[in-house]
C-alpha cells in the first residue's frame, strides 16, 4: 500500500510538471507572436513608401484582402489621419479598376506590382465619382491614402513600397 501511494504521488507531480510546461510554452509562443507583429497597428499593418531619393514616408493601413473588403474599401469614410490608408491585396497580378462611388474623401490610389514597384498613381481621385480608373500596368496591391499625399511626400511611378 505504501508503494502505491508513492507511485500515485509521482504521477500527480509529473502531471503538474507537464501542465506547467504546457503553460510556459503557450506564454512563450504568445510572446513570440506579439513580438513578430509589433510593427502592425491594431487594425492592419504598416507600409513604407520609398521615393527615388530614398526618402521614406510611413502609412498605417487597414487590409482589404477579400472580395467583400475590396468592394467596400474606404466607402463612407469621412476622415483619414495623414498617415492612414488602406491596402488592397489581390490574388493575382492584373490591371485593376477603382471608382470613388460613396467615398466622400479625395484619395490618391497607388498601384503596385508584385515586385513592390509603383506602376501607376491616380492622384486626387474625385469624391463620389463613378468614373472608373484602371491601372496602366498589372498590379497586385493598391494603396489608398488621402488625396495629395503622393505629391506632398514626393511619391511617383517607379518608387517602391515595403509592407510590414
């Protein structure tokens, strides 16, 4: 009887040790995940726009990577901070078309290929317009920022972006 109680005690201690190890691994995993995503803001991610002179301007963007999110975009948005925007991500690189229906803010639309090069820009798109703008070259990403942002930060076709 004494031996059985001792064995049960070791098994109970071993169970607690395993449980502590599992909790420690979970905590370390969560800490690692948070450290890897420290560059992101709460709702999206960070993009650096790098002009030909190497000047970097940073924009924090919400992500539109589903058909539903891309269709809504920034419709009905009434304001954007100077360093705020939206990143549209497409499954394949192709010429993309955008309009400003139900979008009350003027926007710069930055079309970016799969190599992160800016291939076209629609500057200061007219709010509420149903005129369709199609990129001149295939793109995988489109970044929308406040109208006038590109000119204010010297961003033009041929510049690059970096997505974090």
